C-alpha cells in the first residue's frame, strides 16, 4: 500500500500525522509512505527526524484581512494544487490523509479530483478553514473531539476517534504511581516557549518554595531558556534541588505519568496526552491562535469538570491559587483525574488504521 500524508505549519498538525505514519508502518511493514507539506513550516525537520521522506509545496494560508494578500494566496494555492497533483500522479497513493492546516489543502484537493480516497484528521474542537472547505468531498473526517462535528456540513462523513498519539502514552491505572509524600508539578508551554506562562511559573516556584515535598519540572521552550535561567538566578531559585528546568521535554509520556499536576497550553494534542495519562491539569490557552481554538479546546474539558481553565488575561489572579488548590486538595485532584479520562481514546490509532483499510478495500 502507498500512503500520502499531508500536514504542516505547527506541531499540532504534524505530530498526529507522524503518529498515523508510525501506526501504519508498524502494521504494514511493506507500505510506502510519503509526506507532503509546506516550505516554511516545521514539517520538514519533524518528519525527516521521524525517518520519513517529505516533499514540500510553496503554499501559505489565506489572509482574510488584506484583499491583495488574499488574491496572491489564492493564486499560490492554485499552483500548489497543480504541483500536488503532479506528485500524486508520480507516487500513485492508495489514499491521501491530511491532518488539518492550510498545508494539507492542495494534496487533498488534488486527490479528490482524481477519485483517490481522501481523509483528514481534525484534532481541534473547531475545525480549521481548510477542513471545513474540504469536508463534504472527503471520504472521511476523523475527529479528535465530537464537538467539532457541529461546525461541519451535515453530509460530512464524520467519525469521532480521538487524537492519534505517539507511542508511549497509555491510560493511567489506579495505583500505578508508587505511594509517596512528594507531589510533582509538570509545566510546559510549547517547543519555543510561552513568555507569559513562563513568568507565571516563576511566580509559582517562589510560592511553592515554602510548601514541603513539592517538586517542579518545567520546560521553558528553546528561545526562553536563557532568559528563564537568568530570572531564576535573580530570584534565588537556581540550584534548588526540587526544581528541574529543561529547554524542552523529550520523554513526555514518562514525565506526564509521573506528574500529579500538569500545567499546559490547550493544543489538541497536548490535551489528548493529558487525557490519556489521566492527569489533573491547569490549562492556560494561548490567545494567539486562529479562531481562538485553544480556548474552545480547553472549554470542552473544563465544562465537563475535567480540567481547570485559566484564561491568560486572568493568569495573575487565578493561576497560582488554582495550582496550589490541586496540590493541597487530593480529593479535587482525583476527581479531575477520573473526569479527564472520559476524553481519552486509547483505540484512536487502531480505529484510524481499520478505517483506512476499509476505505482502500483491504482487510
């Protein structure tokens, strides 16, 4: 079988595509996989480091604010669709799979025009423009959150499967962690770092310094590492044995399963990891995303009592009290752990795999 995977832009679109590729490679060792993405995103670095081949297209998102930019983007998209069609004709895939974002639009459009099965995975609570435009013509739209279905045309072939996650995540079982007095906070704000969240975490470290047996693991983001370290030294926090500071976290499944409280943004993949690990979380959505979809992702959990939502505009008032309350209230923490597991989809990868086989006529 030949599979063309198309993704791009942010890690939230690329990581699920790699997870799908890993799942296909594990079950179909002889399959051929080719990625197609944009030239300016993170996809080339992430995909090649995962061991897959990638071709790139000159494509950028549509601007709805500047009419001149909109026209230029439309012409560029048309050229990208033609280029994607040439790639598809050369590779002859059995199915084309996208994971949202503008970079997947050309390849999915070209596949539909050729009658090739085309599917997309939408991880967010509110589908992006590319997915909404393509949805009625796709063979399948896999959803990370059922709430996303309400934003798609009625004739869309939706299937709620959850988010495909990298190997290593599993639903936490009761008693998995050894009995211990210490409590571990795990916090992170993305691969590059989130200055507002980093500042709040520094204040939290000062607050919890006086609470015995609280350990804190924090990923600053690569571009924030030096600044964060300098600020820690100014505050007398550097060298504290109960604080572990990293530029980024490369062993997330292990770290999250060890944590008692997770502090994070509200990217769909991150929330999927929290749900699979079954961890109590304080979620601070990024306000700097299209359509404010991180806030909507977080609200999907918070409204069901599965996480604590702190909007960035209220981080000064609500953040530290929310975290400290979870550290001090074991019952509240356990309630969140149980509630968030309802959002976990441990069979997401398997359901996607079986559906792919059905679409290409294989058993």
